[in-house]
């Protein structure tokens, strides 16, 4: 799901699988799926563009089956604090466009997930190279949350 027709077009170009569907939809609105339908919900580099995370986590919880997982991977907030954010080139122009971005602390991701009903399964921080020194800021953070069983 993505609200951007251009992003969906790019995704369709990159993914050639029969079991993948592409849906134009704003994830800040109620998702167009029945409850308890999926085993996994995956969000990659999207939550920095969402100001209020609670509705996203609530919808993920709603559509996940019991014992299902929510996996998110985002630009690490440390990098955002230093001024790094997603940039895009539009069309044939070389000019970079910045899209609205919001800094979410690690605790906000975890606490919002727990408030939605999830339990924390895993958290990891990723640097550009596996052998990068710990003094280098992490590039990404990934979090796996699990919906409890019935």
C-alpha cells in the first residue's frame, strides 16, 4: 500500500511476483482489509513521514492474525536528529525534494506498539557496514512486534 501512484509504479517495476498486490491507499486511513487476515505486516521507511503513529499500529494490530508480526524498519532517529531524511528526485529534474518528516524516538515506536496491544519481539540497529565502529551512528532501526495469541 502506498498513497503515491509514482511509488507504486516503481514497486511494480521492481517486483515481479504473482502473489503480490499493489494498492493505492493512504495508510493513515482505515486499511481496506478484513480483521485478522495477515501473518505479517511490513513497513519499510514510511513511518518517518507519519506524524501520529498510533492509528498505523492500531490498523496493523487489527489486520494481523493472533501471533502475527509487525516488522518496521526506519531511518534511525539519531540520523534524523543530525538532519538526515529521505530525499527524492522528481521527474527529469535534478532538484532534490524533501518530504515532510517527523522524528520518532525508539521509545515512541515501542510504547506506541505496546499501547496498541503488541509485545516486543526484537529490535536491531543497523550501521552502513557490519564492521563499522560503534561510534558511527546507526543508519536504520528495525523492530519486530508480535500480536498475542487468543
